[in-house]
């Protein structure tokens, strides 16, 4: 019973974080004219999606601050702080005045709220996964990694379904704020729930080790950090291409309406949620590296053909293409957290993995939608987003290929540390 309570406590913040992030992505076509006010629809969309880039500095900074707190004072402390901050920032996002009300200050305030949200959420995704997997049995970590990601998809599915519902009734421009307020209130409820969780024993065993300086920690884990950056960037890229980009991109290159695109989004998210535990089980039966490498290499091979087929594609072809992207993204993401945690010792895990995930998401993942739309705007070529996918997949494949030697060094260092505690 206590284990189940701890697992749920670890997942609750992940649900809130991804609900908020997905909500902004799904509402971007609505928020773009309200906050950026340009007459050109494509330009306003690019500006709206470019807001992701404002987290470039604050997300890594938040991962360092909250990661150090998590490694020094405990996972619970860092996760409580991150959830409080996320809830506050989300409530602010839903309360912002628009450009029609305060002029040019509207996008500035939007960017500031997004920075604050990114700072606190940086410690949540990885921190929650660490908390869950450090409580899970060793032989089931890959499967629980997929369940953690399935909770992520539930949050995205909820955001997609709510936006679709308001869009169908034609009231999304009127009630979009309510969706943000609901996310903020849920975060504050999660803070109360986490008060009753326990620290993982895997972390408690290493808690008494001498504290090292941040520079030394990052230097000793530099190869693990680079591998995590590449892999995390690919997980964000596949999600952004399959879901966030398609909301704005498909109405530009096909005859599908935004409402039709959102309806497909919701169905595909349901498929995503079902497939994640399947690939987690597969990784548990084989290996994390084998499943993830297969997904990354296949993405490199099929990227150009599937995006080439998007030009004036009908509904069935669009659905088929998005299913392929979702399938590859799910296969890679399902065992990601279990794979990443094997690269770093517990006493440095929160800091290194949070920073790596933040850098990967900001350097590689976050620009995906804006850069893909920009490339399409400049070239008029439907296959432009495929180039981004291929580059991201190649980096991820190299990261997975190098992870075996990194894992071996981490286990060797952990053994020495454990001998030092005896």
C-alpha cells in the first residue's frame, strides 16, 4: 500500500506538468492572435510557438537548482517545491491580460510566466521519474518507466480532449483561461498529497556520502550528460512533430480543418497511452538499448517518405502517417527513464539527469515546431520537418550506442561508493 502511494505521488506532478505544456501547445492557434496580434496567421503561430524558446535559460537553471536540492535534501523536498511553483505559474498564465487590453506588454508577460513555469517544471519530469523508479523493484524499472510516461500521455490526452470539446462548441476563445486555472488548482492539490510520501531507500543509502561541487559532478558525468541530452531531445522532437506541429501544419498542407486535426490528436494520444506499457514490457524482456536504438534508426529511414506523403494527403493517409510517428516515439520513450537512471549514481542522479533532460528539451526538442514551420515558410516544401526529425534521431542513436560503456563506468563508481559506506 505504501509503495502504491509513493508511486502515485511521484506521477501526480508529471501529470500536471504535461497537462500545462500540452495545453499551451494545443491552444497556440487561439493564443497567437490574442497575445501577438499579427495579421499573418503563420507568422503569429511561429511567434506563439517560439515562446517555448523562452525556457531556454530558465529550464536548465531550474534543473540545476532543484536537482541539487533533490540530491542534497531529498527527492520529496525538490518535488514539493517544483509542484508549488508550477501551480502558481499556471494560475498566472490563465490570468494574463491580452494584447487588446495592455498592448505590447501582453506577449512580454506571457514570456515571463512561461519562464517561471519552465524553471519549476525542470525538476518535475525527471524528479518524478527518479522518485517512482527508485521505489520500483529492480526487474520492473523498464515497465514502470513506461507507466510513468503513460501518465504523461493521460495528461496530454486530457488537455487535447478539453480543447477539442471547447472548440466543437465554439467557446474556446471565451473559456481558455479556465483550462489553465484547473491545472493550477490540481497542482496545489498534488502538493498536499505528496506530504505523505516516503523517500526512496536507494537514495537514503547514499545520502550520507560527502557532497561534491557541482563542477566536479558534471565533469565526472559528462558523457552521461551528453547521452541524456541527445535522447531527451529526440523524445521531445517526436512528440512535437506528431502532436503540437500537426495542429498548425496539417491545415496548411492538407484540406483538414483544425477541429478534424484535434479529433485525430485525441485518438492518437489514446493509442500512445495503450502502446507505452507494451513497449515497456518489451524493453523489460529484451533490453532498453535495443528497443530505443531500433526506434531511432527507423525514424532516420522513414522520415522523408512519410512527410513527402503529407502533401495534399487525405484523412486516411494523414492518420497513417501520424500513427507511424507516434509508434516510433512511443518505442523510444517507454524505457527512457529506466535507461537514463542507469547512467548516473543515485547521489548525483537528480542533478545530472534533470540538467540533461532540460538541455535536450530546450536545445533540440523545444525549437522543433517553430523551426519546422519556418523551414516550410521559406521553402514551401512539405517534407521540411523530416530533416529535423532525421537529425534528432541520428543524435539519439549515437547516444544509445554509447550508453553501454557509460553504464559500466557508472556501476563501477557506484560499487566503490557502496564499499566506502561499509
